[in-house]
């Protein structure tokens, strides 16, 4: 039996394709050097 954490359950509810569209529209990864927006969120 595997335990899924509360954080894991929340991340599963996020639609990654919509997240990518928002990142592109707001250009949040434009000047990133280390972490992209998804990595920063998780």
C-alpha cells in the first residue's frame, strides 16, 4: 500500500497543460536560470 501525501494529492489536481499556458502567457520563465515555474511550485 502506497501513501500519497496531501501535497501529492494537490499537485495531481493541477492541470499541467493549463499551467504551461499560463507560464507562457505571463512569461514567468523568460529570465529563469535555475528552476522553471513548475519546479519552483513543486
